[in-house]
């Protein structure tokens, strides 16, 4: 695993050695990092320099079980475990996909109070299926193609979300008719728009707590009868709940 240089020395984080944090593991390839450290930071901490091709896995934190393959030489923090596959037995990408395949089981074995922790002992003892190397390459190639499609889709979603945000800003400040704007307490809006409180335009109610025990089962059964009646008659049927 890696390590974190002392934050008390800000100069440690002004270097050119990429330093991977567990939050940056997203089941893909890492070619750049948010932070970099110096040679001095590397020497004065438990951080280690890993070569390109190293497989990484987050052992705890919000991204527990997430993986990545280094596309560059880089160091990492202590929440990350590094794997160095024996080239005569296993290719890096195949190993990473095996870890992803077994992720749920690894996380379930994690322990550590409020924050699950996949220890190196758990990882070392995890059983995986090892295909012949030529088959490993083909499997990894297929899964990598799918991963690239997923990453492209995620990128398009991010772009669409930003577009939506920008469009909402424009529409809710300029409207659709290119009319003059006026200043209000909540910002610029079209001159013809009127300001209202939410409770002026909508009735607001909280949710209702469901009953417990036998009464709850009665509600569920009644709801199921109502659903079945609709499928049979294609008409809504009122079910009286006692």
C-alpha cells in the first residue's frame, strides 16, 4: 500500500511525482492525478513509486473496492493496495477485471466499525479463476471495449448535466421572449414575471408513516388486490381499508 506525506509541509505537494488518492480510482486507466509530490516527500513517508501498468484497488473509503490501472509511474495514499501481476501467469487488465468481478465479496468481508476495510489479508486470500494467457487477453480486450463505452456514456451524461444547468440559468433569467429584465431579491428575471412563494402556488404536505405489524400487512394485501383488480378489469377499483 501507499502513504501520505505530512500535510504540515505544503512543499511536499509541489513536486512532479503523481500521487493517487483512493477517490480517483474509477475502474479505468489513470494518466493524471489531482496532486503531485516531491522526491523528498516520497523519501520521508511510506509512499512508494509504482510503475505504469500497476493495478490499484481502494481498501476503504467512499470508493472501497474500486480499481484502476496506472498508465503512468505514480505513488498513492495508504488507502490503496497495489498489485504486481506475475507476467508469466496473469496480465494486469485480466487481474483487475477479476477483482471487479469479486468486488462485492471482498467488500462484504471488509470490517472496521463504521467504515468497512478490505485488508490485504482478505485480498491475498481471495480466490480467482485464472484462464490461459491468450484467453485472458481476449477477455480483457472485450471488457475494456465495454468499459470505454461506459466512460464515453458517463462523459456525455456529465456534458448534458452541465448543458442543462446552463440552459436553466438562461431560461429562468431571460425567459423565451427576449423581453426586458428586472431586478428582484432572487436575481434578474423577465419584466413580466411575478415573484411568488412556493406555498402560494402549491399545497405542501409531508409523507405518511406506514403502519407496523399486522396492520401494515393488511395495507400491503389490499394494495396487491387493487393492482390485480385493475389488471383483470382495466378499470380502477376502490378497495376499502378498515
